[in-house]
DNA sequence: CGTTACCTGAAA
DNA sequence: TTTCAGGTAACG
């Protein structure tokens, strides 16, 4: 579910209400999502490791959220259906998919909920980080055009598969890869190395603009995604091809089609994207 | 490289 | 009943 715009929106909405707050207690309703110092499902170690610590800040790298604690780092990946929602209402009953609750000293709490149970919370110390984070590439706002071109075109794989590869560029997922390729007029199956300078340049600018727009609208919600305060995002109205198969292309009036690229579903306009 | 597994639930 | 879903890691 959440790609860079959704994760950034969670970060931006959550940080103001939790920064500087001490974690008073933790409720683990299901420990499957916890990785404590490399040990999967260690709820007790997790509780001991976070209780009493102050949340110093909330950062994002790619699609990862990083809670800076006093002496450790809490890394969260929401994967497909995860959400981190702040609540000040102690009477609000947690959903059946709420797996972990961080209770703050001031009465607020942060709930980790995740229907499909793919999301993870890693507690790390000594500067170590989860495997996926160590190999993460820069996000599209952290590199210039030349750097983007070098990374993306260094592969013979379909350009969409390259955009989705978090080691090449981080933060782009299935929604925004389709949207950016449409905006740049590039077919998702094109081998990445075959992009001309002009095409790769258009793609760089399209990715940044598509992500910027999505952030400005609080991310895209189809069903599960919520920001840090439990609100859905408003970016679905801006989508031009993603989940629009069968509809008309805004540019040429052709039909948006669905195909398979790199193991994922891709949507595109065959008339406009070459 | 592409394919599969990991899960649950909604929709076809 | 089958297929599909915003992601990633482990396969072969």
C-alpha cells in the first residue's frame, strides 16, 4: 500500500504529536510483526527496549519510517496494508488488526495495525539497521537528474521493474511507477538502458512531480491507507492510469490497458506510451 | 533475470 | 471458487 507519498504523509502527521513524548508502555496483541535486535517475534525484548524511552524524532528513508529513541532506533515498514495511527481517546477500541500499541506518557497512543500482516517493526541499536535499509537507494528527491539517469539506465530490465527496485531508487511503488511512466510517455516494458536522454530526463521530472503532487494531497487511499491521524488521502482523484484500465486516456482518448511487467500489474496507454 | 511465498479479505 | 491487491525477500 504505502509508497513514498503515503509514508511521508504518515511521518509528517505523526511527528508533531509524538516528538519529545516518552513511551510509557507497550501492548503487543500479536508479536509476529516484531523483530527485536534481529530476533523475530520477541515481544518481551521489544517492550523492555522501548519502554521509558523518549521519541526524539521521526524520519523517513524510502518507504521506511525511523523512530529515533534515546538509545536505539525503531524502524517500521508498512508493506501493503500497515498503518500507524495516533489516538488520544483511551476508550477507542483497537481494530482486530491492531498488533502493537505504543502508549505515551501523556495519554496518547500510536497503534500499528496491518490486515495482511506483512508489515514489520525492527528495534535496532548500535547503528544497525534492517537488511532492506542497508541496500536502499536514494529517493527521487535526493538525487539530481544525472544521478537518476545513471542508476535507472544501468539495467536491461523493463524500466518499470527498475523504478520499483528500491536499491536503484527508493520510494516508488506500483501506483506512482505507472503514473510517472504515463506522464513521461514511456512504455513500462521498455528496457531501461534503451531510454534516450530526453526520455530519461522526462521520466526523472515526471517521477518527482507525481510524488510531489501525491504528497500535497496526503497520499492515495483505496481502502487501507490512513495517515498518522487516521485520515484517508485525497490523491486518488489525480490518478490517470493506475486502476483505470478500460477507461479513456485523457491525452489521446485511447483505452487504458492492463499488462504484466516484472511480475506486477502495469497500466498504460499503448497510444501515448512508447 | 522471472517466479513464488508471505497473509487476509474484497471483488469478480 | 478464483483472482487480485499499495511490497519485499527468497528462491531457481
